[in-house]
């Protein structure tokens, strides 16, 4: 963590409570109020100074400053200013009260507050709740929640976590073993062990336990929690783990989620900007910059307006250069992120498995029957095609021809239409034929779909690339390399051609070359643009993914920068996009593909070609893992997204139905 003060709001040097009280009184006097004067004054005083202003205001005018502000201001701006005027413990207490009052409970607010606060903050918040509402916070939470979620909230409410720095060295391995035994190793999960350890051990101790857990199981504790727990309890435990690893990163993610997509979750945005402004806002800004493509300042600027925006920007405290040297907190997180990525073994799971009572002859007859005569029985076609593996579909194609003397692909093409036809045809092709067709589609016509070319070449194995090149040559009588040459140019063309060789090294990291490669990349950052791209290409396009994970980890040490941020700062256009795609794929390929799915569906109109390409090509490989990454990042399931985003133009609903079967379930 960075040394010294990491907030953005500090004590005002020449503070005079009476003079400030008078200034606020004058700003609210008469018709209308001087909002600029109010926001300038309130955001440039620390919370302790604001309490002195409240006292001085009452003494001078016999009135309650907060009540006057509520009367004079409106909307989100009023909520923000009034919240700034409350002591932190009372602000937290009010947030808890608001989260549990009325019909529904705001579980995410409870999770954020109780997972992120220190013992001292929790004790103060509980006391403030009692003072403000004459009620016991624990009793109210027990009344409003249930199950293991309730038990963990109550454990956190005790504020009894070992203080930071307290490590029981002899218990680190034992705790890791206990977590493994309580979850992965047994049928069912012993939640009490998770609650006891994650609710009481210090952050320092738990960091060591999580490292040991990864070493023992080759899975991160987060992956285990996702597979063993569910619902609000899972979300709470993941939040505790995130806060143990890095509170600033936890808040950076919460802030991002509060502003992305349609509409802003203003309550979350206000709560975090206020509560962290005097603690670690600088670190949160750094983490935000590390994880997302824009600074926190820019995101607030784009997502809010008026005095509300200006107040939030004051609390943010300034803009950050999109890529520069890290503060220690962010460098540490970037290093750790690559370390976890390099040690984690992901068990890949598709959503389509071979059909157990498979009979290709019967399937061929049923498909013929579904297409014979007047009208088409789409339900039968969808049911058979989506519930057979690709290898089984190839058998059906052969049997259809030998039994019936007909070409199944030609029949399907004449009977189906639009996106349903494209989707079913894609499923019936071999993976290599389908990839070749997708590459051809990305390059034909007026414009080139560079994102499709990048996605396919970056995510396929050497074997898959070679099979695709052979299928391309067979289908289109031209080599894929020649097609790339005629459709792209410059560095981008050379990178794609390099990837299309399917000659990436395979196997584990070569530790002897890791330092050499990371230093070469760091040195290249100071070279001219062409030399930098050449050096990055020679390493990023040829080394194995396990090797690159280690290289990118060491790169943080060599340069005090993150590889992805450097690429975003120093490169542009398609070259930047392909290099970033390689880095993201190396870090977590399923997360990269989940992001491609999100981009295919968000905003106006759906990119159906991208949606079909990904759903078809990943259904037997890792679509289940992609679903999990999608839910983690976007707080909505892939199933939900497909259901909503594919309604337009899908009059019969068959296209959507087929996609949802491939998706394999709701999360």
C-alpha cells in the first residue's frame, strides 16, 4: 500500500467553523440557493470539520444545517451533500437502515458495508445505529435475512476479525486444508468452516492462506467459492475475499458496476465516493485505471451531470493519465493478478455433451420427416441438433446421405431462414469448416470485421488453426494466409499472418527465458513505434500462454507498468486491439470471450454473427466457464442477456430458443 495519506479530501488549512457556517447560511438565504458555493465549501472540508460547521451553524442561527440543506437542495445533489455532512458511522448506519427497511432487502448494500469495514468502523456503525434508531442492528439484520448469508453477516457484525498483521504461521497450511476439506473435497459444503475462517482471521493471514490454497489445489479460492456456494452467501464470501486481497480494487469494481450500462446506481456511487474520500480514493483511482479502459474521473464525467457531477469529481480529486507508472498498491495487484493467473488450473466445461442413446439412423429419419411436406417442424430440428455433440452431428450428415441419398446441409438451408438457419448450419459444420466460414465472412464484402479475425486467431489452439487453414483452402480454393494478405495491411496483417501459422510454442513457462523476454518487452517500450511492435509481436505471437503469464508478471517488476496499459497507451487501432486480445486471452480466455459476447449484445442492435460464432464454437469447450465469467463481470446472466437482446426480429422465437439451449441454463 502506498505510504501516507491516500484520500482526496483532507482538513482545510485555514479552517474557521463560524465563517463557514455563515457562508452556507448566506448561500441558502433568499430566493434560490448558491449551489456552487455549497458544493465548493462542503467538498473542501474534512468530515470532522463539517461536524464543527454543523455545531457552529446551530449556535449562530439556532437551526439544523442538515435540515436546511434538505429543504434548499433537491434530488441526487441533495442526497450527496446531506450524506457528506453526516459522521461516517451515522452515514453507514443510515445505509444499513435503508437497505433493510420496506418490502425488499438491498443485499448488495449489506454485503458491501459489512465485507469492507474495519473492526473499529463496524463497532462505531453499530453504536450509531442504536443511537439514531433506538434499535439493535444485529437483531434487525437477523430478522431481515436468512440461512448461511445471515450467519456470515452476524459474524462480520461482531467486528472481531484479527487485526492486520496478525498471522498464525503454524495455521496457514492447516486453514487452507480445512477450506479444501470443507468444500472441494467433500459431497456438500461445510459452510461453518468458511464462515469461521473468512469471518475472523486477519487479512494478512488470509492472503497467505489463499496463496497456500492455490498451491495445494491449483484453483483460486474464488473459483472454489463459486462452485461450492450460491446466491447472496456466495456473493458475500467473494466480497470478503476481494476485500482481503485489495479493498481499493473491490471498490473500483463496485464503482464501475454502478455506472456501466443503462442507468446509474446512484446510491452505490454516492456511498462509495463519500465513504472512501478520506481513506483510499487515490488507490481506488489507480485500481480503476488498472482494470478498466478509462479513469474513474472520466467515467463519472460521462455518466453524471450538473452540480451532482461537479461534487463527485471534487471527491474523486483529479483525473489520471490512462497509462503511467503505478502507485505501489496497483503494481502489487497487477503482479498478484498475473501470479494467480499463472498458477490457476481451470477445468473447462462445455454445455453440449454427446447424447447417450445416440442413433444416427433414427435422427436422420426424424430430421427428414421434420422437413418433408408442407411447413417445417423447427422444434424437432432444434431438439436433435442442439442435443448431439459435433462428432455425432457429422455421423448424422453421413447417414442422411447414405440412407436417403440427400444432402442434409442443403435441405436445412432450404427449410430454415435468417438467424436460425445460420445458427443450425453452424452447428452442423465441423469446427474447422465453421471457423473457415467465419474467417471468410469476416473478410468478404466492403468492410472487414477485424474483431472477428482477432477473436478467432487469438483463441484457437495450433491444432484448431491448422485444421481451419486446411478447411479454408478446401472450401474457397485459396490459402487463408493469402486472403489475410489481400484484406489487411501493415503491422496488423503481419500479426494475423503470424497467428495463422498455428506455430505458437506449447508447454510450460521456460523460466530461463521469462526474465529475458520481460526485460526485452520493457526495453521495447522506450524504442520507436515500429521497433516496439516488432518486439511485442515476436514474443506475444510465438510464446506459449503459460510462458506469457510469467513474462507479464515479471514485466510489472521490470517496468512498474501493466502490459495491457502500455499497449493501450503506445499502440492504436487494430494493432492495439489484437495485442490487447492476446493479453486478455492469456490472462483469462473465458473472461475475454465473455466480454466479446457482452459487446455483441449490448447497446443498440445485436451483432448476431458474433453471437452465433461464439455460442457455436465454444458450446463443447468452455461455454459453462464463459457463463460464469459473464455473470461475475456483468451482474446479469448470459441466459438473461440472450433472452432480452435477441427478441427483436426473432418473430417465432426459435433462434432465441436454440441459443438458450446452447447456453445450457440460468446462473
